[in-house]
C-alpha cells in the first residue's frame, strides 16, 4: 500500500499531463486550420474592416506620370499604403457585405477554435504590399487571420514583422482542465509576467501559441481608372 501510494501520485501526474498537453496539441493544429480557412475566405470576400479602399489610389505623382495600370512596385510610394486590422466581431458596420462575410467566416471556423473562443478572438489584418496591385486596380493587400485573447491576461504578441506600428493584441489563454494545474501551482509554477496559475477555483492558464496565417487577396476584378 505504501509503494502504491508513492507511485500512484507520479502515475496520475504523467497521465493528466498527457491528457492536457494532448488537448493543447489538438487545439494548436485545429486552430491553425481555422486560420487557414478564415484567411482563404477573406481573400475572396469584401474587406471585413472599415476604411479599406476598394481600389489602389495614387499616392504621389499625376496621371501623366503614373497612369492607371502602373504597377505599385514600379516605384516606392506610387500607391497609397493602407493598413487596417479589426476583430471578426467588429465588421464594417456600413457594409452589409462585410457583415455577411464576417458571419460566414466565423460559422465555418467556429468548430475548429479552442473552447471558449468567439468571433472577438479572431483578428483580420489587411496590410499593403507594394508587390501587389496597380494604380486604379482592385486593392489587393496581404490578409492575415490570427487568434488573439479578449484581454491582456496571458501577455501580448510580438510586433508584426515589417509593420512595427501594427496593433499588438493580447495572446489567447489556454486553460488546463485537469488537476495538473493545481499540482503545477503547488510546485511553484508561477509565471514571471503574472499569468494566473490556478487558485483553487480557476484552472491555470498559459499563453496559447501565436498562430497566424497570411495570404494575398485575389484580384478578380477589372479595376477602375485611377
């Protein structure tokens, strides 16, 4: 009985660790698939966020210098740079198409998201890329879908590469569902940044992996004269 009492605690710890980290791995893979699906749909739908132009506007020069059809990559600053981001729960209120697209995206990715995630936890970014589009043509930014947190409990994401001014959203929290969290807390598993580690009433939380997927928007229109 004494030997059993000593061994069973270690056995249960390993068992619970396998279950919880298995959940973490499953949620990681399914969330990545959800972001791939969200980005793919967003790339062929009207912009979800507000204040995104439908066409590439001329930033500098005249129509004689840079006529309609001039590639944005022909020179720096030809096309106006527009970068926007918004949560899927905040579609452009002035556009019924944007609202419908936001609902469509979330309906298709909801089964793949971690438990407790809502449309407020999905951010879409529209970032200008000078290698895409032409003056007067449809605005074709790079579109990124990312899972974020509702509040800054588990830290914040790293700055977006190539766009240091982009908003930094909080990381999504993964919650342990088994006694592993209580055992870890008892062993002193406290986060240096103050991330909750379980207090007997709430499960411990850790930052969920920063998962994002980027695709260029698809240009399937004829454009308009710039």
